[in-house]
C-alpha cells in the first residue's frame, strides 16, 4: 500500500523524483532505507528555504514509516501537507493527505487518519475533479475509489488536536560527578504537544486552521503571536470557525498564498494609523474575504497599496 501511494506523487524536480523511485525500489530493504535517510537528513538542515521541502519531507515520512518510526513519520508528513497547501500543489497535496492518513492508520490513530482522508476527499471532489473533467485519468479514478473505501471503513472517535512546541532535549541520565553534572547523549529529540491553553483564566482548545493538519508545529525560524478575534465576520470559516473571543495563532510574514487566512493591516478612515482584520486572502484578485453567515454585512475588501499582510493564521484557540 505504501509503495502504491508513493507512485502517485508527481514531483517536478527530476532529482527528487529519482530519489522517490529509489525509495519505492528499496521499500523492504532496511539497510538501503537507512542509507537514503542518512543522506537526506544531511541535506535538509535548511529545507525550509527550498522549493522541494514538501516532496523531500513526504519522502522522509515514508522512510520513517517503513522503518517503523511512526512518530517521526507523522511529524514529517504534516510538514509536507502544509508545504503543498501553501504552494497550491493540488495533486501532491491530495496524495500527501492520503499518505498522512495511511501513516496515522499504521500508528492506530484512527481519528487522525480520517481527518487526512476526509480532507483529501474534499479537495479531490470539490477542486480536482471540476478542473480536470476532460483529462480525468485512470489513476484519479483509482484514488477516488480508494478514498471512498477508506472513509467508509473509518469510525468517528472524538477529535484530537494539539500544538507542538519546539524540540526539547531529554537526557537518559545525569550524573553529579566530582567535576559537576555529566549529561549523557539522548537518543531522539522530544516535541511536546499541548491541546489546552489558558486565556483570561479560561481553558481554550487548540484547533489547526489548515485543512488536513491535526497538530500545529512551531518552527524556530518563525515569530508567532496570538491575536484575539473581535466580531463575527469569520464565524463560518472552514475547516474551523473563528468567533468572537477566540484567539488565533499567526506567524509574522508579509507574504501569503491564495486562500490562506491572514491578519491584514489596512489604513483607518482618519489615515492616522491602521486597523487589523482577520480574513481569507484571495491572492488572485488581491481581496480580503469574510466567511460569515451574514455575507451581506461584510463585502469583500480590496487590499490597498498602503495596506499589507501582517501574518498567516495557522490555528485557533476556542473556549471549552
């Protein structure tokens, strides 16, 4: 099944595609898998700067899964999904979501698997099929049939979402020797996950706003902030609503991709400062869109030349 999913990727880089082919041919050879893994990990220390971040992390996730390291496989596939989502690579996004579901299935995380499969199905039926009516190939029909079967076989346990903090070292032991403590090498980094935060002394559940993502990972290269939501202009947002008194988590950036949820700064009416809005960004038309059950109340807003994107929203904390 793993090799079958991997063969569906359509990576644009010949070098990455060659590496994917090597992985598929070595899927049952642990020695070769370790060799590929070591080679890739030595090359990906600055992967976030590379256009191949998504393809490479998808390959890494498959290697970790084949080597029975489910935790690392889960972490890396979510990075791949986020990359494909940000770059609007629809086909590879769908396949990475299917791979993510399979990885979660193998780790017995049934609900997480369903989240991946459901989002893959949604993107396939709502976006892929309508734009490929006249070149609908056999492999697409195969994916469609497979996702239907996977969703039919997955139950509906309670949702589990979390925020993953940066890695913390966990040492095997510490010795208080005569010259002070001696730290022993730890085997693997640990990424703490939290699902509840306190705001105003009230518990809030953390829910990702990126489709197909169940755990939001904070990257050391980004600056993050929480922003309190005011108003009801995004109370019908998908995949999770943004309501009055929720807190959204954003990372600071002046660049956003099409259909991302953003924090935007617009000059106020007096031209003496800025007002800040949380909206869906229509990059194709340079518009800020509301997603509300009162659409007439909130028309689309053009992003003016003296306005700018302040950050991209990746999660919301909702009162529980």
